[in-house]
C-alpha cells in the first residue's frame, strides 16, 4: 500500500474521531430529550416521548433563569464592546514597551481563575454597599469578557491601512467622522464576532457568576442546582431548542452574507 494512501486514511480516521469527540456529547444530550426516562440518559431507552418539551415550556423557574441570563448577556455586550474596542485602539497607538506592559495588564483577567474574580468582585463592591445581583454579575463577567473583545478587535486592526485615516484627516474630516465612517465599518466583522463570543461567554459562565449573583438565578446556576436536587430531560429539551436556534441563525446569516457578496458589483 502506498504511503500517501496510508496517510490519507489516517487523516480521515483522525478527522472522524475529532468530529465525533466534538459532537457526540451534543447528540447524546439531544437524543436524551426524547427518552421517557426521568433522568437524562439514552441507555436504557425506555420509550420515545415529547413530554419533556411540554415540561420545558411549563417550567417557569427555568424560563426565569434563561431570561436573567439573557439580560446579563445583553448588558455585558453593551459594556464590553465599547470598552474592549477602546482598549484595542489605545494599545495599537502605544510604543512597543508601553504596549507590552499595558497588554499584559489588560489580558491578566483571562489568566485569573473565575472563582478569584467572583470573590474579589463581591468583596470589593460590598465595601461600597453594593450587594450581589444582576449589576454585580455584569461587572464581574465584563472584567474578563472585555479581554476577548480587545483581542479580536486588535487582530482586526492589524490589517487596517492607517493611510486611510491620514487621507481623511488631510481632506478635512474630523477624528469622530473618521472613526464613524472609516474605522467603525472596517471593525464591524470583529465587533459582531466579539459580541457573539461575549454572549456565549456570559451565558455559560458559572464560577464567577455563582459568587456575585445574590438572589438572582442565571441559567447555569439553575442547571447546577437541578443537578444536585434532581435533573430532568426538560433541561436537555431547552438545550436542544437553543442549539437548533443557533444553527438556524448561523445558516441564515451565512445565506444573507453570500447573497450580499453576490450582489456586490465585480471590479
């Protein structure tokens, strides 16, 4: 057998194993939503049912937890996007030594355990008389989510041609107009991507949120509580709905993007 065929076969096996490693848990989780078992499992299969989707719709506490997570995620995006973008713009204008120091300081929250961020945020703001709740969750999560926004915007800025700014300023445009008409449209893909990443990081965060939530119950805390008190496949049904909505949204976005590309005049 030829070596190239052996390499190709091994590559295909590796690719299949990698895809299986990524998607098998999601597949099992989704299938468990249709099992009549009161515990999320696919073995043994006790029968097919849609009752867990009805239980999901009827679970007011679950929807309240999802609503709380959605509010927090929106607020985190509203804070993290402008602050992270501003940090990226500042870093790109600094000299090499100052940039290295500032970069290390700004990225340090990513290297800090979420438990430490949660506890330190709670202790700091309690000294100021601020207790746990949605506001403190937003503050704690934004501490490290800003870093993701900053890194993605910085990566986009490295491809930006500064001569466009200089030409616009030379023609009499103000700095605000240059930012609004030239830089902001160029950063739009990075801002959209970082906004989506910020939402995902906010919704799935548990370690930090647990310490600053107060009497609020985001979705991750709700699920963790259910694991201790009795988890049912209704949570699987909710996860399956969220995955389906995400896939549909991604496909719709890609279709719209391709249509926009095809409508653009060719040079």
